[in-house]
C-alpha cells in the first residue's frame, strides 16, 4: 500500500524527465515535500512549469558525489529516476551510459546511506532479461544482457542487493517495460516508438519501424509506473533488495501497435521498415504475479485507453508547433 507522504520530504532524481515529472505530480497530490535533482541532459523544465513553485529544485549531476549528498539531506524517500536511457544511445556511447547509470547510482545509494534515507525506489529496466527466451519474463530468470544500457541496469540491481545486505538502507527496484504517455518526447535520435508513431501519423508521413515489426513489447502507461513507485515506497521490509516487473501485461508486435495508433488517429499508418537495431530484445512481456502479490500492483490503464489519452497530448503539441 502507499505510505502516508503528507509532510514527508522526498527526492526525485531525473524529475524533469517524462516519468519523473509524473511522479512529482503524484507526490505533490499526496502533500509530500518534493526536492528534484536533474542535470537537464535529457529532461526539460517545461515538464515542471506547472509545479515549479511547489518543488525544491537542484540542478546537478548524479556523477557529482557531493551533490548527491546535498540532495539526500533530510530526505525520507528517494525515487531514483535519473539515468541515460535508450539501448541505441548506449550502443553508440557505452562509457557515458555506464558512468551515469552505474556510477551515478552508486553515488546516490551511498548518499542515501550516509544521510539516513529510509528507502530508495529506483528505476530498473526490462532490458535486464537480455536474451532469455522465456515468456512471460519472470524475476529470477534472466539471460545474457544485450547492450551496455542493459548491463548498467543489471549492475544497479546487484549494487542495490549489496547495499541491502551491508547497510541499514532499504532499496526496491522496478523493472519498467516500455513506459509511455504524455510528456514523452517524439524528438531526438533516441525517441521511443509510441511518440514516433504518433508524430508520423499526425504529420501524414511514413512510420519508420526497425526490423520486420514482428518484435513484441509490453507497454506500460505512465500512471501505472507512478503507482508502482508509490506502492514500492510503502511495501514491507521483505521487498527490500528485490526488483519487480512493472508492465501493462499485454504483448503486442510493433506492426500491431502501428495499426492500433492508426485506428486511434482515424488513418492508416504506412510503415517504412528500417534495419534491425543492435541490442534490441526480440520479444518481451511481463509476468506480474510477484509485483501483484508483494507490492499490490494492478494494471489500471490498458493499452487502448492509454493510446487514446496519448492522442490528445500529441495533437496538442503538434498543433502548438505548427
């Protein structure tokens, strides 16, 4: 169950990002005191414009150990969303992804320990399952990781287990499966597939799909990912040191996804297939039984409803841009 956060000081790293900004909204709604740490490498202050006067802002990098100590001062809960996402980004620049995601996380975990934080809820990734062919993906049955990004997330989970064993600090990991929703940008070389498909459909352009489009994914609406964070913050001590799947519980191919977005937009999306991307997992869908049983998580927004909500957002941003 959710903890009582009223008047509780919390820290959100990566809070100017897509998921982090939605998490901040939920924390403010719960009357928490929110400190935000972000270096704006991938996030945007536009995501916080509606609540900037209600948060404590710290522009800093996770690789700065002293900044992490400052950020954790007086904090009870840390929600660690800060990272360099994207498998393709990590394939192009592995050292930076590992430096930020693993080195930065080590700095944050150490600061949380030193400053007496009660619990850290941190973002992991479904990419840790690597080349495991088991479907659905189940915690404890992982394969060999396929990218530096996946390796950095796997290492972070192992680091959390070490901190759980060695120090008086509780840590819970959340393996996100393809989170989507409003504020997820369609711009840049590492944009995710759903905003890219909406952008193509609204512009009347061909939808670029890497590979044959028969790769499958499990998409998670952002409000469900946020709820998982709050549930993990309030879960029992037995959950510390573990990582949990967070997903929508439905497997869909990218070709089927493009058709679904076309239906939402009332038009056909013409696919244009590009080369497969190295490091991508072929099929992914989550087993949610442990997350449901131990965190109390349930899927509240299915894919059809989530895509309908996305339509209004992407129509609004492309209308403003035109």
